[in-house]
């Protein structure tokens, strides 16, 4: 693992961030009175399961926050209970149509079928690999495809039991890193993206559940790392991509309808201070793309261009299947809430919850015991804890992530966030 981390760090830093690595690591490890991994409590994604109409799940950088009563009350399961490792953090969560939840950490994948009370570590072919992405088949919750790597390369690995065990690679490990994977609503269609040593991007496609693949180099300048935002629900040939370039400090949304041979790029952000942070294809076909500075790009089904609205600083966008309500994660300080909702097509949003409303850990005894001290630290960080926000009080056993990981681990943490920008420059997306 250390060899893999060092190799990735050297390769990535040489291309993109050699000048800023020290500054970034310093910010992570010495951010003052910050929570858990050096970041102030923040949102990553929202999940609205169809089989539990009153449940709302909010993926955050300190755990999974859950309401079972449509947002009237909230509890959470801390990251430490999921990973059982102070040196590991959850990069993102995924939810299956049957309500099962996957948590992909810096190195592993975990699964819960009881709304967060218990978590099982994935086994099989990914046990000794570095898991960086995963996607659950929207047609069959038992089928999961994960991107996993070791020192020699990365491949695509399938699970047929919902992410508990993984089998032999669907796409053989290759030295060119695989970046993302997504399964279409049309059965059998899978897409993945890849980024080679020459900084060229590729789109991979299978129409037979991974038995055979086509690989197409994307017609974009080198240095644009491609990541799948979504596959259109009604058209399996239409894929929405994110093109993030660290070298030119640009962030773009691209669309292909022919497997990556041609692209249209309707939106490009430049300057390095504003990034796409959320994406939603709503039930009526409207596309929404939010940015870190509060711009909300909207394209109605009958239109070919995006218009700009003023919105919250959308860390996430989501919609429950069968509902018209749109949810958005906001900046708790700038927007006044951490999760809001809109009933007018994302023209206006009303606050639904703030992190200060979290009542404590889940009431499952194991979660409550493991996460009690993390809850105390959360309240302290938000300024409303038992010590009155002074920063003096209970601390999680084992210290902060940085003290537990050390410099090498901090570099790995930073690298993963940049390679898979789910905690900072993320695009959170939810199928409507």
C-alpha cells in the first residue's frame, strides 16, 4: 500500500500540484479547531430511497446523517464506526434501490442493510486492492461494479451480492488508471473513464454487462481528467462527463451521445475559484448543475442551452423517485442551512436542517457507544457543544486523522481527494 501511495503521489504531483502540495497538506493537518479530517463539517450528497418514503440520508465529511421522519429529527453514524480505523475516512456513499448503503473509504468498501446500524467490509477480489469508485446497478441492487487498484494498475470488479463479495475483473487491470464507473438504467450498459500516462482521457463502454468493452479517446486537450457525472435515464447513449483540468484550472461539463467520439461542452468554469459541486437529472428531464459559488445552471428538456440562476452553494442535489421536490445541500454559514428543499423547480429553496439539529448518534447501542465522543466534538466544532464551543472537552480516542496517519497518510488523503474530488471539488449527483 505504501508503495502504491508513493507512486501515485509522485506521478500526480509531478503533473499537477508539485508547487502546492505542502500548502495543502499543511491546511489539512493544521486547520485549527476543525472536525475529524481537518475540514469543517460539510455536506457531500443526499440520498432519498424510494422504498423508505420518510427517510433522508445525508452523506457528510463526518459520517452519515439520517432522518426517518422526513427531516423532523436527525441522528448520525460517525465515520469511525464504519471504518473502525482512525486513519481512514469515507469518500462517498451510494444507495441501492432496495435501501442498502455502500460506503467507499480511502481504501475499502463497506455495506449496510439496516440504515447504518451495522456495516460489513467487502471481501473477494478487492480485499487487497485500493477501492476508489463503485456504482450500484439501478436495475438490480445485487449488481455492483467497483474501480480498484494496486501498484500495477486498476481494473473493474463485479459483485453479485450487493457489494459484499467481488469476483474476477470485468476489465483487466491496466497501468492507465480507471477514474470512474457508472451503470445505465438500460440493462447491461456500463461506462467507465480512464486517464493515461500522457494525460489523455478515455471513455469505456460495455453493452453486455462487462463481457466486452470499447475504448474511445476523448477529443479534448491532454490534462483534462474525465469523470462520469451521469448516464441519461431515457437515453443510454447520452453520457454527461466532467472534465477537470488542474493545469489550466478549468472545470467543464461535456456531453457525448456516440461513445465519446464527439463531445459538446455547454458549460466551462475557469479561474480555479469556482467548481461544479452537484448535478441532477430531475424526473421531468430538467438538468441542474450547481457550483461552489452559488450559480445554478438549468436546462429544461426542450432547451439546448443552460441558463443561470442564483441558488444556494449546492454541495448536493437530489430528488426522491416519484416526487417533484428537489433537495439541495447548502453552505451552513452562507446559506443558513445544510439541507434545503424546493417545490418550485429549484427557483427558491427553504431550509430543512442544520447540523446543530443533529440529536446524537443513531440509537443502535453499538453506534451510540462508538460515536458519542465524535458527537461531542461535532457540537464543539459547530460552537454549540458541551464546552460552550471553547474547543476543550471530549476528543475521539486516538486523536485526529493527521496525528494518526502521519505525513505519508496526509499526502495519501490529499491525493485521493484530488484524484477523486468527492469531498472538496465534488459533483454530487442523485438519480431522480
